[in-house]
C-alpha cells in the first residue's frame, strides 16, 4: 500500500479521466424517448470497460475500385502530420511574415501527433536519449505529456496551455518537456498509464501528464488533463508546475522516495511472476455467464454507458456459445443496435470510437482503424452464421469507407480520423433539418425530405449539443430508427426499393458533407493496426465472395512486408511519407500474423503461411519469456523503460499474447509442426491464473482455452478428448490480510424447483478503508459487483445497498458513494429450471484509503449453492 503526503494527493487527484472530461458530450433532452441524458466518458482502455479490472488499468454507397486510387472528397482530408496544416486545429502564434513564431525539436519527427506540437512555444523534446541527458545535465525533472492525434482533450490542453506563452515559459524554465505519441510508443504509454492509475485511484486517460525524476525515468506524480487555471477544486497547470518544482528544489529526498515507491509498485504488478493454475472447461462457461449478466436487454451491448463495441467479447460469444439461444439473441441484438445507432456513420460508413450514452446514439466521433478492422471481422463472423444481408451491407460499408478515406496510394491503411473540426466535436458529422433539406434540394431530391426525417430520426427532436459551444445550437446525430428491413416493412415498402432510396440519399448527403471542413487524418501507418484491418478485408472478402476486398488486404500486406522492415529484415512499427521506424512490438507481430493467416484462409495461397511462420520465428526470438512462456511486449534491455511489460487483457485492442496463442494454433493446424502446439500450450498455461481468476477479462485467451478443450485437452491437463470434465474449482478462503472480508451467512444452499430464498453476504471493511458502492457516481470508479456463475435455472436479484457520500477528498464534480464498516448484500434466489453443477458467487471491489487505492480484486465467496 502506497502512502503519500497530503499535498501531493490533492495534486494527483486533480486530473480527469479519459480523452475528454466527463461532462463533455451529451444528448439533448428532446421531445422523444430516443434521447437520453448526459453520460460520463470512460478512458479508452486495453481492459474491459465494466467490472473486469484485475490489473493496473481503468476502467472503441459508392464502390471505387481498389486497384486504383479511391476517389477523394472534394474538400481533401487535412493530414495531422503536416505541421502547418495541423495548426488548423490550434491557435499557434505566427510572425509578421505569417511563419510560426516557434519551432521545437518535434519538427524533425514523423508522428502526426508530435508534428501538431512542433510550433508550440513549449520547448518539446521527443522521447529519447537527448531529452534524458538534458534533464540530467540541467538537473531538472521531466514533464511528460502523452496523447494521440485524434484525442479531443489533447487538443484542448494544447490550445489552453501548450500554446500559452506564459505557461510555456514556466514549463521550459522548470522542466525538460517531453511529448510522446501513445500510438507510436504503446510501451511508454502502458507503463506511465499504470503509474497514473496507481496514483489516482484507478483513473487514467489522455492527455496524460506526469512528472518524472531524471535518473531512471520514474514517475513522481501524474494526472490527465489539467486546466490553465484553477477550476472546480482542481489546481491549474501553473499551480501544479509551481508545487512540483518546489518539491524538487526543496524536498528532493521525498520526491525520489515516492518515485521509487511508485516504480516498485508498477514493477511488482507488471512483472511479478504469477503461478500457473489448473484450467477447466468451466472457465469458458463462467466467461459466458459473466458477459450475459452484463448484457443490456433494453439497449444491447455488454455493460453500461459509455458503450465500447468490444469486438473481442462479441467474437468470443459467437465462437463459444452461438448454439445457446439466449446468447445468440444477445449477439444479434447488439450487432443490430450498434449498426443502426449514431455510433455508426450512417452516411459515410464505418464506426466511430464509442457511444457516450446507453443507446448507441451519440458517439465520440473519432474513427480508429483498429476498431473498424475488428468490427469488419466481427460482422463477417455473424454473417457466416446468419447470412443476414444487413450484416453484409455493414461489412461492405466499413471496407468502402476505409478504401475511400483511410488508404494510402500504395495500399496500406492510415491510423485514424479526428473527432473534432474547428475545435468542435463531431462538427463534420452532425446535421440540422435545414441542412438536410438543402442537401436534398441540391440533388433534386427535395421530395424525399419527409422520408429522410422519419428514417433518420430527425423528426424526433434534436439529440446533440456541445456543452462547450452551446452557441452553436442543438443539432442531430444521424441514426436509423430500426433495421432497414423493419423500417421498410413498417412503411409497406419493398426492401430493395427502400435500399435504393437510402443509397441515393446518402450519396447526396455525403457529397455535401465532403465539402465541409474535414477532420484531420492521422496518416501514419502502424504494422499491428494494419494487421487487424487486413484481417477485416480478408474475412469480409471471403464471406461475401468479393475478390476486390481480398486484393486490398493483399496490397496492404505486401506494403508491410516490403516497406516496414529494418536492414536485418525485422518488422518496424510505424511508417509515414517514406520513412519507417521504431522496432515493432509484440502486438505488431501478433496482429500482422493474424492478418496473414486470414489472407491464407481467404486465398488458399501457401505464401501467406510462409510469411507468417517467418514472423512467428522472429517474434519468438525477440519477445518470448523463457521462464514462464508467453510474450513480452517489448524488446529486452530497452534503456528507456524501467520495467518490461507483458500484456494479457483484451480491450480496445486485443492482447498480443491471446492473439499469438490463436496464431500458433492456426499454424499448427496448417503445418502439423508440433513446436507451434508446444508454444501455444505454454503460452496458455502462462495465462492460466488470469483465465481462472477472471475469464471474461482475458476473453480471447479464454476462447483459446475452448479451442484446447475441444481439440487438444491433454495438452493443458484437461484429459483426453472424450473424458473432459467440467470441474468447479474449490472456492478459496478470503485472504486474511485483505482489508475487506466477505462471508455468507449460509455455508450451503440446496434449492428445489420453485424454491425462493435470500442469500445474505456480510462485508466487513477494516477501519480507515472504504470500497465504492455498486453505483458510486463518477463513471471512472470501479463499482462493487456481485457475479453469479453457472446460474442456469436460477433467477437472481442482487439488492445492493446505496452507500454513503465520501467526503474525504473531492475527486469529481458529482457525489461519490462508498461503503465503510460492516454492511450486508441480500441476494434473492429463485429456482426456475434445471441446474447444472454448483453455482459460484464472487464479489469484485476495490479497497481504498483516503490517500491511495489497492488493485481491484475479485474473491469467491465460500458458499455452496446447488439444486436438488
């Protein structure tokens, strides 16, 4: 448990979670049930956004030919990488001749995000030896700022602080200022995000701001967005600078002591050896049950707002439980609602990052390559099983959007499109009725206005206001009021005629939208993200029987293989405008190999197997953990990292370790090389404690367990294929050192058909500690959660107590509810059908003091519930 001086705690708790503060985006209150109230926005994460938080992480037309350059919008997309163009998102000072008044070292970088900051008055350094040496020579701490080019609140902090001459002077005088693109350096981002979350009760996000000691690059304190002046109980950036600088100059020993404490905590959590544990096919069923417990039966999806698409969860359920009617219905419901909502770009195709509300209506408007690549594969999986023409349409629209707007002339794929235009979130995508009417009139389609207003929900009232620019007025995010076939049926219209009208209307609206100022395009090419998109094109082309999409995947793969290699032939991560750089990470190898194997399935060409085998050998030589199995994220002996990490959890992008297990199984099945099966089983065993503890948090590793259970059970101790047992692990007793003790008033419950009773859990919290309530208030907090696995045949209702207001520190603008002392959680059980096996009750919580938080924890309650 870390302890910090109170003034530091007040500082570090001042950042705001996520790329945007919680109050940023909201739906207007309108004259319709289709709109909802404002929803806080959680940080983008590599972890599940609901209760699955077991690590240091917080709680994502036209048909041009791919063989030629896709037609571009009349108003070309500005690229974030052009430093002068990037100034269109900012207010950078210029001299009398119109040239920038300031130019810093970032001007020599290729990252679009870094180039956006190349003309800040801040004397930015890129991450590297020059900055570290300057910090040591000048005896200054490092001011580390981490973000990415399409992050809305990164832009805000730049405009407010990094372009402010006075604030820049303070930064330059007191620190060596270093800027990092998290997409180029996910290793740096992962380590320091872990630090921010350790220091901020599990909260994190971008922009990320940390203060590092120069020796060892260890973090002293950190947060996310800091305003330019003191606001709402949060210190402004100038005050933070003043206080941190004062600590460094007057109390250096305490600074170094705390930096060592934080670094040791991160090392312990990210590199501590975790014992392997026996695996059971029951872990797969627990994961299915957990996801189904979080299923939103009203609005679809698995969890609450903000809603991320979480392709990994859907893919798992499709592959592991499609034969279960309730699971299949939840998948179809979710895919339909995501595709008809405003999170999907109804006019231009492709998915935005996530939905800020529960209804999939108002998105965070950035478009990420990795989301669209994964979702193309997800809809392809669903289309294979349903042959639903609507899913085929979504696949085509995703792929056409990427070809049109995110494809390099040589065939590789760009990284992202920004969320904002002219400092307005989503300005390019939102509409008024007047704008729609004008666009239709221009195309000679004015008679279609009533049809459009109904189909796209424009007659139900406005649904979007930017709270930071209310003067812009109320507008609309376009969404479909239902699936196209359902709308056509309601209108008594033939589906083909309906679809033709929609295509004609969308072309007219897109033509007008393309003339608007466009979101900035992050045109760097990342090997791993391209691998996910190559999979999307290969899978989409295969299930649709459309070779042009497979050809697009091949062109991108050829680009990576020929243009993104070092002199020794090893993979490089990033490419832009003829320059490839940065040694690839494990995720680049994993995701790109996945893309090559998808190409092999689509083409039958053995060439892609050979390329995948070569890359798998490179990945093993560079990243393999010879002690425990599995893959480290980074190369060994990197001098700019104080810890070597190993990613295990699936989130916005999947875990490279999980993807590599699947890749190795695929290679074994294609080549019969036993070494691949050996490595796959060793990797899975290295993940066993995570799979056993929270199988829904490492969902693709749990899916790999299912593949082993189905085909190679003896390899991981599950016995022979015909004798696999679904064993229930004996519940462990509560850790006596844990400040939270949970027990049941009953040791064993046996339920006959029709029986009803209440199971009462008693929670004892040690004095000086608290845990968050089930509905704690701020979305970034980790809630108390009771989970029931293997609950088939049971109706379960958990009566969570409301909690008490936490007043020890102000960490948000809304009340925070917690529990202290002793309290009870009643769980009402009713036997409604056949029960198979023993029910497992677990509780997830996070214990905190007023100064720091422990890691989130899930414990199994020692109570036996079974049928009779």
